């Protein structure tokens, strides 16, 4: 891979990153809030208390009340999220905490008033309105503090994961292949007087590789664009290796519009050339085969290599570790990178989720 001369600046580099407050508009966060609220209801009802009323009606009433309050708090934090994220963590957390208590007090007062106006008998007697409201507020204070702390720690962990993924991508970009650049430029220079059209195409391929190398890990690409980048890289390597390098690509079944992180495939193909084909005097074939299988796509990159005793000690561990880390960061457990090492071959198998399996 080509070493970038400077780090590319993200277009959102000056936007403050929310690292303490989650997105309360997202379904996972709403689900977590509702689960915690329901667990609170179960704990309260399981604890020794007045058993004059059956458990199921009390569970239903308490669940509806607590879930309504939890959703109301989540909606308020969702709507105020952009403003809260502009604040420092301490004042932001305090404002969010006070907002939870305020919503709980007002909501409890409203529910108590409606219950007695309609004479439903779902809350406490009229003279215990204060007790009903302050108990609700006390429970909200305890659970709200625990939830905000949990989300803060979770966002800190995610920020570290993002930073690690970015560092790995930058390390991947910084891999030094000066001889690849020099050899490519020398080959292009030799082609200019004899085959100018081919030289022009080689310059375009080199330019595209530089453009990809100068990108950032947040940039999204597609499978079609990544495969095209691989083809351009292999075309440049053919200028250097000549007839020693053969390519066998069978990727017609793959969806070209599948979203992928940029520069995901090229480092693996580069390993196949540098640690396989280049070490063999007779060269060999880099095979890139892809297929779709039960909601996933599989891409196998295979190359011949010398016997184990003749292989170069330092090799492709960095690219494999970085690629595996980026797959895990972007796709979680849905994406994997498997390595198969044989006596005379090396194969990387990527399995990624297919976003549109029916297409």
C-alpha cells in the first residue's frame, strides 16, 4: 500500500463528539431504558408489601405507569440531545438528571390527579399524594443516576473502540512500500515513449490508490469500488512482475453496491502479491473468488507461497490484524476474517453481512 504524506482531515473534524450521552432516539437505548424500568417494577412488586390486591393487576398498573414515565423521560432527552451534547460532561449530566426528576414529579402528579378524578383507585388515597410523588421521584433519582452512569461508561468504551479502530486504520495507511511506488513510477516512465496510453492508465491507477490511502476510516465505500481498486492495484503490480503475476477474479455474483469500509480488500491482495507471488521465481496466480450464501457474502483471496522453511519471517500479520479489527468494529459478530494456511498456499476468507440478500 502507498504511504500517505499527510493525514486527511475529516469533514466533521471540528464537530464536538458526544462522549457521555447516548442517543436516546435510538431503539437500543430505548429498549435498555424500558428493560431497566420493568426490572424496577418487578423488584418493587417481589419485595414484601401489601398483598391485599392480586399480583397481576398490580404488575400491570405499575408497568404501564413506569414504562410511560421512562418513555417520557427518554423522549425529552432525545429532543434535548443536540443541546445537551454541546455541554461539558458535568453540567450536561446534571441538567439531564434534573430533567429526569422534573419529568417524574410532573408525570406522577398528573397520573395521581387523573386517577382520583376518574376514581380508578390505581394509586394511593388522596391524602398520600405527596408520598406517591416523592417515592416516584426517589426511585427515578436512584435508577436515573445508575442509568446515566452506565451510559457514560458505555460511551467512553465506544469512544476508545473508535479511537483504536482509527489508529489501526492509520497504521494500515502508514505501511511503507517505497519500492512499490518507485517501481511503479519507473515502469510508467519507461512506458511513456513506447505506450503512452498504457502509461496514462497506470498514472490514473496510481492516483486512485493514493486517493484511497489518503482517506479516513469513517469514509464509506462500496464493494464494487473496492474491487475496482483491487484491479487497479493488480494492474500496477503487473507492470513490475510481468508474466509472473496472473489474476483469477470471479466476483460477478457479488452485489457491487454493498456498503463497505474503504480500503478493506486491497491490503489482503497486497499481502498475496508481496508474500506469495513475489517470493516465487516462477510467480503464480492470485485468486479472488466471491459468492453469496444465506444472507452473507464470502470473498476468498488465495495465493501460492513458498514452502514454510523458505518463507520470509516478517509477513502479513499487521494487515490481517488490522483488517480483522476493522471488520469487527464495522460489522460486529456478523463479519469474520478466516485464514487458511497450507503447505503451498495462503488463503484469506472474508464473510460479511449481505444488506440486500434478495437482490
